[in-house]
């Protein structure tokens, strides 16, 4: 099932199940609890990020070729940081280039996002996927100057500006993606492919990440795990490529869809 979150014609927040013909059937109940797909159809006035996350743990340097392009050693454990819930942005809404705390080095990162559906703690890898509601596309937008130079060696500053976590366009439930390690993933900037990889290049795969994160933290329903980005980020290019006003960034994952956002000045 493809779960969308949207405002309907009256401006009411709804969840729906997108059908093969493009129509949407209303979901009643809580997608993180008990819910059912009804036979009522709905019109989408505005598509929203498919979930309002309870938290957004993120993994850095989790693709082999991306670790190589940044000259980083392969990590012994997953590298964890968090994005705030303020960073979430809807499909189609702009990534805002910071003006107040100014950045001139804003970069894109396509990522597979894992949506946790049930509360869990200390989950072994063999059972990890049972707690997954589904998957969506994410862009881990990063201000590299704040991440690398002015953030006191913490990544959080550069990763936590408003609009720096576009999510969407839908959550594809896990029954439709039995192996999240076999998905093609790419970024297009103004139509040009900048990142192109498969999730099988991850150093720590999705079950390993759930085992690792839940080994220290209770994962609440609605936790959205950003699983790292493949090679081809703007900062590793010669010359570097930074986002600028008027750009369009598309994150595409096979079997999920395309998350598209324009870029504007704050
Ligand atoms: Mg990232």
C-alpha cells in the first residue's frame, strides 16, 4: 500500500491509500496503530510529508563509495546524529537556503527513510523489519560550512535548518518492499543525475541499523530513520556543486517514487 498524507478539498488533514489509477481511498484510524482503508475516495488539495516524525535519527557515512569519496574510514559502528522535527518539508515545497545564519554550501543527499510503525527496544536483526511500517524518500539537506567548519565538529548545526528534511511522496508499506537492500536510489539536480546507487552499497543495512539504534534507544512509532547517502554529493565534486535559488532537486527510489523540491532563498 502507498500511504499519502494530505489536505483534502476542505483543508482537513487526511491519510489515504493511493490506488494504481491515481485515485486515493481514505484511511480511517491511526496509521501507527489500528486503521482501515475505506472505499471513500478523496481529492488531494495539498500533498504533505507522509508522516510527522516523532524523531529523526540519521546515519552518516553509510555507503561504501560515499565513505571513499569523502576520504573517511569505514566506521566500526553506525555514525548517529539527529535532525529536529523542524526540518521536515513537504513534497513540492521549497528547500530554503539559510540567510540569517548564512550558508553558501547547501548540499543534497538522497536517502532511504525507514518509518518505524511499532514501539521497540533491543530488537535483534532477525526481527527488525517487523517493526517497520514502510519506506519513503528523504533528502538529508546539509549546510556543509556549518557542518564541517562552524559547527564545533558536530554535524547537528549544519543538518538542522528548517526545511532540511524533505520527505515523501508516500510511505510504501513493507509488504511491498520485502528487501530494502535492493533498491535503486538516485538524485537529479535540474534533471541531471548526481547520485546513482543501490541500497545494497550500505555498510550497515536496515536490519542492522534498527538493531543498533534500538539497542540504546526506545524507537517510538513514527520514528523516521535516515539511512545514509550514496556517493555523488555536491561537496565531493570537482568543482563542488552547491544548491542555488531556482534549482529543483529530485530524490527517486525504485518502488517508492520521486520526491521533488524547488530551492529558494529563505
Ligand atoms: Mg545523510
